[in-house]
C-alpha cells in the first residue's frame, strides 16, 4: 500500500493506492463522518458487483445510498439536479459526508454535486477504474457536460481522500480497462524518462504485477498532485499541460455524442493527433517521441471505429476551455517530458493532424 497526500491552502487530500483496502476505507471515512450521515453515490455496475460488501464495510455509519446509471450520458445537469433533490430530501447538512464510488463519470458528477449542495459539503472518492485512479479522481476538478462541450460546467472542489483499490480492476470489462491506456500514455509523455518506458512496456504487454501496476498509478498520481499544488485552478497555465490530447479528445466526444466512445478511447485518438501537430509545429524529430506515438497508434486499434466529421470537430474545438479569446490553445510536446502550450496554430496544420489521426485509426 502507498499513501500520499497533497495540501492546498488549509485543505489536505490523502490518496491511498493498494489492493483490498476495505479497512482503510472504513477508517478514513470514520475520521470524517463522525456522528453525521454518510451519503453514498455509487455507479450501477460497481454496485451490482460490490455494493453489498461496501455497505457491509460501512454499516456502522448512518448510510444513505443512491445508485446512478453507468456511462458518460449520466454526467449531465438533469442527473445533478436529481442528486441535489435526493440529498436535500434526506436532510443533508454540512456536517455530513458524501462518498463517490465509481469511475471518472461518478467522481466528476458526485464531486460537482458535493461542491454545490449547501454551497459545499465534504466528500471523498473510491475510484474503481484504472482511468479514474491515474487521473479523473485526482485533483479536485468536478463537472458535468453541456451540449456545447465536455466539462463546461464545473467547480474546483478538493476531496478529503481518494482510495485507489486495485481489486476493483479485476471486474472491469476488457474495453473499460484498455480505455485507461489513453490517460496512462498521456502521463508517459508528460513525465518521460523511466516512467515513459515502464508505461509503454505495460501497455504493450497488457499486463503487470500488482506491485508494478501500483507503482505506475503512484507515478501518475504524484505527478498530477505536484501540478495541482502549484496551479489548482489553471491560473498560471501549468495545470493545462495535463490536458495533452484533450483538445482533440473532448471535441471528438462532443461531435460523436457522449458515450459513443469512452473518454480514454477519445484521449488515445487525441494523443495521436497532438503528436502529429507537435511534429508540424516544432519540426524537431525525436526517437523517444516516435516510439511513444507508435505505441499510441497500436492502442488505437482497440478503439471502436466511428465516423468523424472533421469540420464539425474543428467547430467543437472552439468551445474548448483552454482557448484564449477565440484562439484555441493546444498542449503539445517538444519531446517526452517537455510539454508546451501553443496558441494560434495554423488551422491547416490542425486539419492535417486530424486527417492523420483518422487515417491511422482506420488501418
């Protein structure tokens, strides 16, 4: 088991990574709930597999549990309002605690609801997907989707703890597990060095010992925590580097319709396009970059084929949160380990990157 923590102002968030962490969940939750009520917001698939065991572990608390549908379509204003009503109808107070159990959709949505009900109630997360463990559950970004774009409505609301229990990964579908490769390869490119090599090896082999998997998760969490501590609200641009590939990915999700691809699958496509655009903008060949992009292209083979409309994709990018005025800002790579933020990229180069990604995807 590995325990980390980061502090922002007076708030401390603990992140625990390991396997079979039921006792840890009970202890951390108990320290925060006290005599208050514990409100659980749980993904439907997770509850079907693990709900009985989770409620048994937390049975000494005054539990209130609600199960929400799985999938990206759940991350919407209507579902947020429904959760607000459920919490208020059950008498939530600021002394109570909200526990999100699920993947990135659940933690994004539940965190947003926690931040807005009663103007803010404490919350924590049990992350049950690999993508959630390495990225979505970490850092306090919460949000819901809007018809104009992904995560356009949201808050910064740090959890009290995040538990990354790898036992839940054994019950993930093959598709859900592989979808995390997008975020893993993102961190490989951002961190570089030995982490790049270890993640590439893991993705290529599609397997790892529990110890190696835990260490990879810890590497990603530690990197993100370091960034978040310095730039929680993206005021300096530092945190934006965590969006490598996401300008393309979010536009892909919005254009296709939320849920047509899993978020991590869209990120994989976005990484390939970002690599192509990086090469066009920087014009500096790098062997490590070529090796990384090759692994990204191999990962694209497992992404279900969908029909993309490049003009609509370009239009959707105009709603990207990172834009500066009307100019879209891209997170690109000078080389692995050295991300850069670029504004005012020639649209012709963006089109070429999209076309290259679509060609590689169809192979």
